[in-house]
C-alpha cells in the first residue's frame, strides 16, 4: 500500500509522526555515543605525534561536521518556506537553529582545548576557526532575528533571508585549509580513505552517528513545541491532551 507522504507536510499530521519518531532516534543516539566515547578514550591507541590530547577529535570532529551540515539543512528548509510559503518548513528551520548553534559552540570549545597543547594558544585567528565562529554568530543571529519580530510569518521570511545568505560561509569553512595557509590541519578522513587506526575510525563514526541521531531527535521534539505554539488557536491543538494540560 502506497503511503501519502505529502500529508505529513501539514503541521497537524507531522506533529503526531514526530512524536512517534523521537524515541527511535534518541535511544540509539545515547547508545552510540556511549560506545564511541568508550572506544575513543579507552580502546583507541595513543597518537604517535599528538599524544593523549588527540582524543578530543572524537568530540570535536563530529560536532564540527554537524554544525556545517545542520546549517545547510536549516537554510534549505528556510528557503522552502520562503519560496513555497510552507509553514512546516519554516518551523523546521527554527527547530534546527538551536541544535546547530550548540554543535558550533562545542566545535569551537573543543577546538580551543585541542589547540592549547598543539599550538600553545587557546585561540588564533585561523581561517577555519574564524569562519566557524562566524557560523556560530549566524546561528545566533537567525535565532535572535526570528525572536525579535512578533509576526511569525514575517519572522520566517526575514530569518530565511539571513540563513540563505549565510550558507555561503559553509564552503568557506570546509575549503579554508585548502585556500589559505592555516594552522588547522586538513581532513583526516577523506573519500579516498584514511590512515587512522581502526579503533579510531570506530570511535569517530560512532560518535558522528550519535550526533546525527541526537540532532534529529531534538529537532523533532523542538518542532513539536513550535507547532503547538504556532497552532495553539486551532481546533486540533485544543483537542490534544498535552495542550489542555
């Protein structure tokens, strides 16, 4: 039997679907994160050059990847909402922004912890670090701009423009180590393969998968709250037990 996926583009139907999906992403995320951290900090061997300090990459690299990809996804949803005037797309963009900002902050914070023993400084105005900091400001700017406008539809349009323009910064972050002479090392994991120890790979990809699942679970939970707030005057929301409570 064919499933009509288009019906889930409406907030009323997506609200129920999101509620069912949250546990399916949340619990595997917690399990994979525990496995990845255990392998990364207790099983993976010590790096021959960086010593024990390198283990921060098992948190730093996944959070950096998520901070960039979530921004592109957020900008994509914002663009859909702007072009097609779809309410759920704009709600999804708003739901993604705080999680993306969290990962950008973790990326910068863990990068500082890694940079101190490697470079001798908590912060340098390196091309990748600076562009990642700009990404955090773009996330915060999106959230602040949306919150500063009372009319939700006007807020969606204004923040969507900021998100779309700001997406130019993502390829700058990724290619900064190739375009400029920077302190930040290049990508360790590439499409052509990697020289990392197998335990390091297992830790890295376990935490990366955990971060993805966490981002999905939290975004679905948050968009449910946004739907309730935006649709609070509708009949279907008034009939929900959680709305009445």
